[in-house]
């Protein structure tokens, strides 16, 4: 059965009221609060149809109704008017990000900003090494036989490794190794770099091959074996702000899920450019999050996605405001990375 415009307006009113008041919504309150243009009896009939169709439900013995996951989904897909951020909210984002000093600073400011603006749990993934490119490789002599390899990516990540050389290395040889590795790898995506590292060894003069092989071994370890992704989390205390019906009455499964980085990466990873994903309740693949909603987006310079960010909260969420905020913050962080 397709819902007519009036029933959709009733559903919109129920969602908006329940999100704001945290209380089940009755027909009398809807008529008083919204310009629906019909009687309380007509609204009751519309609510009966919405309940029969599975978009709202009656919690316990309450006279009012609350949205179901299907009701929230219909609201997000067909009824949500994405609220543009106010000038004050935009200025707040800009002020919060002024004076960032490095990638750690960007990520930690971003996750705190998201948690503050949405009043939800915020998660930000550091730019993924697998999606990054080599900006520069530096070799810093620590002693005559030991170098510090510093890899800087185009997204600002910095990786450092010690390299034990087979014998003493003059300054001119260090300079030559640095020149060759940058010539070969600068600008290359990390995922494409391993064969190029092997070429460095193959193309090296015999007298320098031992040194290059030691350096290549550590380079490969940095490029390939460093597979773990890093995350920042903020706003967990926001989970306690809700009503008694949020999270089906218990926070424990949600808190357990938030401790698992693999779960968090699934929530905010693998997003296409300019895409905001909304997962509501049972749409979440993780059992412990079937009582939660997740709004996430990819971010990166231009059309390149290098990481994900998002927020997690109860299904009783301000979807228009949350979607707008996640989009705006993702766009701002992408612009910040592009400038730097």
C-alpha cells in the first residue's frame, strides 16, 4: 500500500516530535503542534495505517507511538529536508580548525568537533596508508651504520623506521640513496610502490646493492606490512543523553562494539566520493549495533577519498542536522588536506 502525502506528513511529524521530545507521540499532540489541516480522529486513522504498514509502533502500554527503523528509513529517504548549516555553525567549524599543526591535530580536532556539533559519538579514520601516495622519503644518519627512514605521505601521515646498514656509510652515499628512492617513489601510491622498490635494488650498481637491499627491506616493511588503520573516537558520554527507549534500554552492546576498531572501520570505511551513508538499526551488519544509527562519509582532497568519518547514536536521531554536519565537516577536512 502506497502512503499518500497526508500520511507521509503525519509520519514526518511523529519522527520530528519524537526526536525532539523523547516521548511517544499521540494524535492530539500532533494536531496541536503541526498544521496538518485535519481532525485528531483523521490523524488517529492515519496513525493506524502507518502502524499496520510497520512505520510506527506502540511501546508498552503508552497511548503514543514511536517510529520503527522502517519509519526512520522512509523519513530519511523521502521526507528529510537536509538543513544547510547556519552561518554560525560554519564559522564554528572554521574557528575550530584554525591553526592546525599536523595530521594528528586535524584528526583530533575533527573528531571533537563532530561530537560537539552532533551530540553523538564521533569516529574519524586517519588517512589510510593504502589510499595514500609518497610525498617524500628522508634518510637521517643516526650513526655511521644506522639511518632513520622517514616517509611522509600526501595526506600528512609520517612513518619512521630504523635501518641497520651492513657497514659504515659516507654522507655522499646517504645523499645518493635518498636521491634514488625519491626519484623512484615520490608521487607513487603506496599500493603501487612495492614492485618499484624491488626495481631500485635490481637497477643499483653492484657495489651499492647491499646498502640498497637493506633500505629496500625496511621500505617494503613500511609500505606493505603497516596494514593497521588508526582511528580517533570522541563523545562516548553522549550515549547517556537519550531517553529510556534508546538502544533498547541497554548501552552495553554498543559500548562493546565501540571498543573494536575492526567494527568501527567497517562503519565508516569503503565510501565513495561525495557519498553520505545512513545505516539505521537493523540495517547495521554488526549485531551489537542493531539499536543504533550511523551516519558516515568519506573525506579527502578533491575527489580522492583517503579516509572515513561519521557519528553513531540512537535511531532517535536528528537525521537532517546530523547528515548536514557530517557532510560539511568531511568537505572541510578534505579542503584542509588539499591546501596542505
